[in-house]
């Protein structure tokens, strides 16, 4: 039996792994990517859902990181206007914490460091006169408003994987790499199906370790490297509650420990609150939010809003482990969010590139640099992603309403809210899901909210969805609107659908 040989193999289906796979496939390389779980199944779906420069990183003099992140905001906004949206953030001045002159200076730098063209600049608000002040307590009289973007983080990962596959990459989820060894100028890579246990081998001219929180484990137990991995695992947790305020602006609150907490409008009816920063020790797959983190977030929010968040029911809580590069910072919130690439390429041997740290905002630049580094040891094509759109993003930054109108004109039976959700998720690809339908009934069973059989089948076929969790929390956030019984019914239907697809022909 012949063994497939690829130019590049990637371990890890998070944002960095999928971004590298997409970039490499677009440069003409044959690419294989394996992910032990679901795409974006760990850190990449547990972010604060922001494409931002990282205002607070300026305090740590991380000017290169902030500059790169700020310049990427508008690159990514143009590439994926369906899942990335500009938002104005309101930062109230808090007496006794950072002085107003300091905030003004930081925001001035923030406005001018990244070549902002599409997003409006910072301005000062009188909270007594501006509607942004209505949800806030009376002692907050002045605020600063600036621009950043929100993102559906897990869909960003999936769209990179989709684009990589369109360009020829082989993407395998629920597939674990358990051994990789250099052999004759290549990597011999052993993988197994997490579901069936079936094992097989592929070969690759280069290997990328983009395993996120497991990057050190891969180095130690899979590639058997002797080098110490400088990884600092930091847990970040978030809660989602019923919306605490009206309007489409988000809030940034300072805490006395010098950390900040965001309160962001989320999926129309909710508020996303986060994040925490705590060193983490243990298995990243078992990370969960604890009571102290809930208390920290709700107490911070309650110090600012008129409505207390302390007793508000939590609709969803999630935690993730950030695999930061260990720069020796004394506190978790001070550890660098910059990425570090380490290339191991002995003379005559196949190269190994390991990825440490990074932010969702800078994944594209990280991917570019990764391919440039590998290009020292193998032939790769030119950079191309700066001007390329992601699947479904082929419309202007301010053109989502036109896409919704076109969708409803072609399929007038689709309710407006459903059309908006489909465009927010799939952009110009949304009509593919509706192809051939003349009524809602033609889309099949409705599992809950407005999720139809046609959409789920499409996600299983085109976006590697296997379980209800994949659909409800990573391909969408409809889990916010599903009951436990509805989720169980969806899981059962998907299991039956998979069996039907894999059953031998009669």
C-alpha cells in the first residue's frame, strides 16, 4: 500500500494551524492537517470574540504587537465582513485608576499606530449627554469611545479550513497524530482515527506543530524533541448573560488589579462578559470556569452598570487555555500575547516549525511568517492572503444588508431574522444551503430556533460538523437558544445521518 507524501503536514486545527494550512495551499504546496477533536475545539473558540489591537498591551510597551494587530483589523474586516463587524467601545474614566491624560495618550497612539482607514477615530463622551451613559452609574461622567471589531472566532477557523480544502489541502478532524519521526529527509507521521482507532501513515517534507495548549506535549511525546518548550498556559474565562443594556456599543471596564473586562452585545439578546487571566496547570481539555472567576467578572460589571450582574442567570460560561510564550512575566495578564516561531531544521533533515502564543487577530501574519521561514528550506510560492477574501466574504464591508435583501428576494419565504443569521454565518454562500427550496418546509425539520435539516446536512457535508455541539457552539451560537431536549434530538439525528452516509450500499 502506497504512502501519501505531502509537502507540509500540520498538527492542530485551531486558528494558527488552519491559517497556515490555507496559506500553504494557496502557495502551491500539498498540505495535510489533522486535528484530534473538532476544528476550533479548544482555545480558538474560547476567545473574547475580538479582532483588536489590544489597547492594554501598550502599557507593556508591546508596540510591534499592537501595530501588527491594528493593521490586521481592516485586512481581516475586508476578508470576512460576514463574520467580522466594526464596534464602538466605550471606556469610562474611573477616578483613582488610569488618569484621563494617560487614556487619551494611549488612544491617540492606538488611532495612529495601525494605519486605520475604515474605522472611525477615538472621541471623548460626556456620559450625562450621550446615550452610552444610560446603563452606567452616575459617578462615571466621562468616557472615551474607540473602534475595534468583533468576530465569530470558531467560524473564522472553519472558513480558513474550508478555503484550505478548496485550494487542495486535506483536512482530517477527529484524527490524532501519535508519532512523527524523521526518515530519509521526510517526516513519517502516524495518525489514528479517534472514533474508530484505525491507524495509517503519511509522509511530509515539513511538519508544523500548531497544537496550541498541547504544543509542548507534541514536542515531547510525538516528535520526541529534547528541547524545552517555553510555554505558559493561561486560563481565560467568559460568561454570557441576558442582555444588560440596550444599544450596539460595547464597554471596556478597568479593574483595580489593572486588568480590564469587556461587556459586549452578543447575538442580539445577550451580553458577553470577559475575560479572566490565571495561570493554568493541568490538562487543557478539562479546563472549566470556577466560582471565583464568575464572582470576579460579575463584581467588575456591577461596579459600573446600574443593573447588578451578580444575580443575573448565566446562559453560557466557557473557558480556554492560551498557550502563551513564557517570557518570565510575573503575572498572567502581563505575559506576552505575541507569537513566537521556533524552527528546528538540522542540515539535511526535514524541518519542524513549532508555534507558540499568538492572538486570533494576528493569525494571518503568523501564517505568512511561518511559510516564509519554511521557505528557507523548501520551495514555497509568494505571499497572497493580504488581499484575499475568505469563503462567503465577497461583498463590501458595509454591504451585508444588500446580501440579506438579495437572499430574501431569491427566497422570499425566509424570515428576515433567519436571513440575517444565515448571511452573518455564511455570507454570499448562504444561498447554497437554500438551493432548490420553494418554502420553509422544503428545508426539512426545524430542530430549534431556525436551524433546519438542510443547514445541518450542509454543515456535516461541507464544514466537518459531526455532533450537535459542533453545530450549536462552533458552527453557530444557536446553543444559546436551544433547550437540552432540542440539542439531544439534533445529536440523535446527526448520528443517524452519519450512519446512513457510511452504511454500505445494498
